[in-house]
C-alpha cells in the first residue's frame, strides 16, 4: 500500500498558511495508495480550495477511490432558487 509519490493533485500548497503542507514537509510524509472513500459533510470550500467545517460521515461504497473527484459547486444554484 505504500507509494513513493503524493496521490493528491493539490499538494504541495502554493501559498503558505498554518495548515499548508509545503514541499519540504512532504519529504517527511509516508504516502499510501488510496483504497477507501470517505463521505464528508462541510459548509463550503474556502478560496484556497480547503473544506470549511468538515465532518466525517462514513465510508462510501458507491465509488472506487481512483475515480473520486471534487464535485461541482452548486451553492450558487441553491441561493438563486432560495431568493425567488
């Protein structure tokens, strides 16, 4: 299960924040091949592409780990519908 490279497309972070993982810090990480898919609830995406107020809900069994991608943001559609 151990792999040599980071499986995440958004690492290392481009901007330094207190939660950012830099290229130098990544050298100390041990990367594993993704096998499980988590279901996560959250309030929104931050401008930097992070989840705000995220909560683990459970393990998903409807998708393979290799095909999971960020879902399109539909918040603007909800707000438009709500203000009719």
